[in-house]
């Protein structure tokens, strides 16, 4: 299982685990330490991951930060943990601020086990910034940010590279926030910029009021158009993959089958699961060989668009959702899934199915 899949498996467990996490210690044990383990750090080695790390600050003695990750005998990352229910207000980072100044660490992490905020010293040397340069929410996983998290893996961690990357991430994050605010509530300066581009004349109050609405609508339409273009591209890629198959693999559909197929609608959830399966298997096989074929009672995900090579089946037409798996002797095993991310829990079985097909085993 690759890094992103491991992160998604951990994230999928959070809703059920959170019901039993009542303390900061439980948050550390159930969520924070497993993430450090995924990042490649040995949480049982006190020379690598130091719990309750103490650094005296001025007259303050014996204060502790929850974890320090060491390299070459020096702390490189400080981690302050809060209870899973805690809001990560900047006040909660006070110990990080103090320790950052007097230690060799260049990365500070504030977390409640779900949200991870990463800090460094972009604004002033040896003084931790008040704004995080990276924020990861495991309940709202954005793959590009997960790729940034890879930089903190033990095997790839490089503080010199992170210095420039952190700067780019911080300013990118702040510009995105500005854009989000302008889209939701365009400022006068923002509206005036566009109005001057398309309309001559004085920028009066009435023009401002009119173009505030026009600008907001135009931005939302532009975003929706881009999303639709991406979806069309994804669907075209899917159709193309389905059509580029070997005629000897399957008999062509009869006219009756085509009529039935026209009555079937592939839902967004089925498509999302299709993309999840492609994501899981992308390192094992050319994802263009993974196709989707919807039926009346289930939606099939196939290898080479061949019904004799089912990867899995999606049973989403009933109240309870099921995933059909194929591992041995073509016997189908149905497992219940509550959330689409549950599919990541069966990544190994999906990979085994592909491996068996590729090795020409009869399953």
C-alpha cells in the first residue's frame, strides 16, 4: 500500500475512533503516532521520536512539548498535540513558539489528530511564524497537499529544500484565501479592476453595485465551467478506455442489451469509487486498462473491459451499500461499506485480484 493509500486508510478510521477518544493522550495514541509511523519514524525509538521533550526557556523550567523528532542527535521537528475536539487556535501553539526559538528545530507542528498545521520561520529567522505554511485535514483530504506531506517522510526529509517550499506554500495558501474572499464578497478594488477592463466611464456607486453582482456571477460561472470541463475530460477518458478493447475478449452487445444499457445511469458515487479503485491500482497496472461498465443490479469495474476479469462490483442501488470482491475461484465476496473511503481498506485484495489476472491464475 503506497503512502497516499495509508493516509486515506488512517483517515477512514477517524469517524469511528473519535467516538472513543476523550483525552489528549488518546488522541496521540490513536491518531498522531500512527501518522508518524506512516511517515517512517520509529515511534518506539526514543533517539528518533522523543516524547515529552523538555527545553528550558528563560526562567521557565521543565515545560514540555509533546514530541520531538530527532536527526543526527538534534531536534528537527517539534509537535504539540491537543485533544481531538480542540480548536487549533494560535494560543495553543505558545509552547511551540517558545521552544522553536531556543532549539535547533525548524519545523513546528500543531495538531488535534485530524488537522495538522505546519510552521517554520519564514518571516524572521529562529522565530516561528504566526501563520502555518501548510495545513492538512485528514477528514478533507486534498491529494496535492498529501503529496506535500510526503516531504516530511523520514527517507525524504530535507530541511534545506523545505525552506523554499514552505515559502511558496505559505504565500500560495494566503493568495487562495484572498481569492476565496473575493469570490464570496468582491472588494471595491477587485470589482473596479474588472469593470475598467470591460466598460468605459466613471466608476460610480451604481456601477460598483451593478458590477459587484456581475463579477461575483462571472467568477462562479468561470469556476463551474472549469469543473465541468474537467468532468467531461474524465468521462471522455473513461469512454475512450472502454471503447479501446479487444473484440475477441467480449461478444458485442445485442440491440436489446443496448436498450437496457441506455436506461442505466452511472451515479457520481459510482464514478468516485471507480476513480478510487484506479488510484489504488495505479502503481500495479496501466490505469487505462481499468474500465467501468454499469449494469441494472450493479456497477462493474473490470480489467480490460472484460466481464471475465472483474476487479470489483458496486452494489449501490439499495439502502445499504456493498462492495463485491474477487480473490479466489471467481467467488464473489460482498462486504458492507458505509463511506466510499472504506474501499481503501480493501486495497490489498484489489491488488491481489489484479496480480492473479496478470499471472494468468484462474480465480
